[in-house]
C-alpha cells in the first residue's frame, strides 16, 4: 500500500510539471499574441487539461499495461524516472513528451524482466510517433497554402473571427492533451477518483506556478505566428491527438504542434523561419524514449 501512495505522490508532482511544461502547446499562441491575458490563458489551459482527463482519459486506461507488467514497484520506477526527466526539462525550458518517456521506460523494464509485451501495439505506437509529425507538417503546409490564397475583403473582421477561433481551438488543444497525456499518467494510478482529484489540483498548481518559462516557446521561438497560421497549427495538432486518443495511442501534443508550426513556416516562401529550435525538439523526441528505455532497463 505504501508504494501506491508514493506513486500517487509522483503522479501529483508529474501533473504539476507536465501542466507547466506543456501549457505552451495549448495557450502559448493566444497568450503570446495577447489575445487573452496570461491568467485567462492559464485557466483556459488548466481547465481544458482537467476536462480532457475526466471525459476522455479513460481511453488510455489500459494502454500502458499492454507494454509493461501491472506491478506497483515497476509503476513507481516509471514515475520516478519520468519525474527526473521532466524536472530537467523544466529547468532547461525544453518542451518534453511525457508519453514518449513513459513508453520508453516501460519498454526498458519489460525487456529487463522478460515481460511479454503486446508487440503489435508497440509497433502501432511507434508508427504513430513517426507518422504524426509527417502528417502534421503536410496538413499544416497544405491548409496554410489554401488559406493564404483566399482574398480577404475585410482584414479587421477576419482578424476578429480568428481571435475567437484561436481561443476555442486553444481550449480544444488543452482538452486533447488532457485526454491523452494526462490520461496516460492517470492509468498508472489505475484511474481512481482519488488519483483524478489529486491530478486536477496538481494541474492547476502547475499551470499557475510552473508555466512561465515555456509558455511562449512554441509560438514565438520557432515561427512568428499569424492568426491564421496559429489556428491551423492548433487545429491539425488537436485533431491528430484526438484521433490517437480514440485508438488508445499515447501521442504527444508537443510533437504534433511543433511539427504543424514548422509546416506553417514552410508554407511561406518569403517568410524567414528559424528551424534550429524545431530540430532541437525533434532531437528530444528521439532521446527521451531511448534514454528512458535504457534507464528503465538498468534500474530494475
């Protein structure tokens, strides 16, 4: 029983860190462009995380135990390693995928103890990780080209409409992240009401106190977003993560959003784009599951 409560403690810590670290994926654009205030953005993001967890988080309830054994000690190892990785990510202000870290650590543990994983599911998850960024870039590039070819008679009216749409899609992006990322985390606490309650409190604490360092990174460091670009990027990202959630696939919003932002940048031939931050984040996608798998293998 003591291992269960220690696991809940780490789930609470991770919920705070992930909320602060990943808030940029949902509301960085609307806050960075001053469509809404920082406080409104924080509540919008944390509320979306919480509702996504409560309504759709159950779709991820059994996914992690198709990869690793449902043993309290192994669950605690996964949570502890994930906490260390995310503490480092927050310190260095790097958006990091919790889903990739958890899956990588779980595979490492299973390889060490000889657990018979659902290999077809593992291959399905890895395929989604490879395919999702490609689809994000493609659809974002294509939709941005289509939108840019439309003649707008009233630019001010269009801007007002996009502002409203951005607020809506930012909430939906937070909702899908809550369903997928936080849903995966809740599965390690077996989705109990106690676990969900602790997570929601932790989500709001993390959003309020830990989001300052990363909230503008995706929207400002990689590409100077216009309203239309930002809307399309968030739309493509949230649609892909929502689809993955219904198939019980852990998929990172940071991965899909960063890729769709990059696709938006590519759609403008005359617009300067800094690609180095994108490739730095891509490197973290590769490093986090592989490093997690190695550490999970060694520490069990």
